[in-house]
């Protein structure tokens, strides 16, 4: 596995591979790799791409500096995991390389407007601008044929897709299904912060999503069912049923498919999850 940190070597390596006719699959990460990331590496390998993974904790997508400081750093084990799971080139760019002016704001920011303002964007102003800006930079330097993102961060996926459409990036997106523990909890680097009891209570999120997936209903029917299934044991931030591309909340006369999005605080840990729902259209 090639290990690079310098932007020009990274760009040159990718240019050379493309010149040889090889396709590049990009897996952007912030490290603290778990099975969810591994599923992205595997998908990229299966598609026959050369796998380039980036490991960069992007400060511009953190609203709260305490969150940034607390972000887990597991460089050594991340490198081992990347190599073991087929990454051909792991890029660990420095902050100075990626954002030479940081902490001063950049003059140019990629913003996807309203798509980034709702749900996860509500309590974290600027978060999705930070994500869209860094992913655009990763695309520019890597020149990938395909980019691999997990459906766990469903809004992030919608945001980066919109960004690529609007800026005419020639990148195919591969959305990989959420990886779950045997009991249904969606894998997240935050799960490590859950105590035994909090982890048990956190299961209400995935169970609520199963509940709505198994009962086709109108949008408002799904919302009621979600709210009932989530209950009061966790502090729900949002639970909604949206169009999977625009993330616009669905109405009862909308056609499917829909996506249920949920977020909750469980013992001070913010968890998100999502899943498909089948919509039954209410005739007017
Ligand atoms: O999902 C993440 O780890 C990050 O938001 C990403 C896509 C690597 C951008 O920093």
C-alpha cells in the first residue's frame, strides 16, 4: 500500500494510474475506521477500482471545537485496516496541505444551500459546507471514476451528490448500505462512547426504522409510527420521512420511495440512523 501525505505526490500518483488506464475508486474518511469503512473498501475493490482512501479530520466541518478535539485518532490501526482490506493508496494529508489558511475562512466555499441546512445541518451551521468543500477538493486532486459513501450519513450522501451534479464532477457515486451490529445498531465511531445501558436504549432507533419499513403507510402514518416506536426513553432530535434525493419532507399525496431519518441523543451521545419506507399514497 502506498502511503502519501503530500498533495502533489497524491495528485501525481493518481494522474499516473489514470494515464495507465486504471480506474480510481475514492473512499474519503476521517479515520477511526470500523466495519462500515471496510465495507466501502470492499465495494471499491469488487468494482475493480484502484482504491484510494483519504484520512483527513476536516476541521471545517466541525461546528463545535470540543467535538473536533475529541475526535478519535487511531492512525496506526487505521493503516493496518486499510492495507488489510485492499486500499492501494492511503492519503493522510496535513492540515497545512489541505487548508493552508486555516483557521482563517477560505474565500471560496462550496455550499449546497437548503439541502445542508435541515436535519444534521440545523444545529451545526456550516457543517455541510465544510463537507462539500473538502469532498470537492478530494475529487479535484484524486480524479476518481467512482466515490464510495455509506448510507449511514444519508444527508451527507445527498449533499455530496448534489455538489457533484452542480459542479459537473464526472464521478459515479456508490452508496453502500449501513453496516449494523447483530442487534441492529448502526455502526458508528460514536458507539464506543455508549455505556451498556445507553447502548441498549440506543437500539430503539434501528427498531423504529424496522417498524416503519415493515408497515407501508402514508407519510404522516409513518411519522406517527416512528414517534410511537422511538418513545420517550431517548431524546429525539428529529424523526421524519423525506424524499431520498431532495430530503424534502413528504406529504400524504406524494409517491414513494421515501426515506425515514432519525436522530437522538442517548446519554449525551448523538446517534443517527435511516432506512427505506414504502409509501401508500393518500388519494385526495
Ligand atoms: O464521513 C466522513 O468521514 C466525512 O464527512 C468525509 C466524507 C470524509 C468528509 O470529511
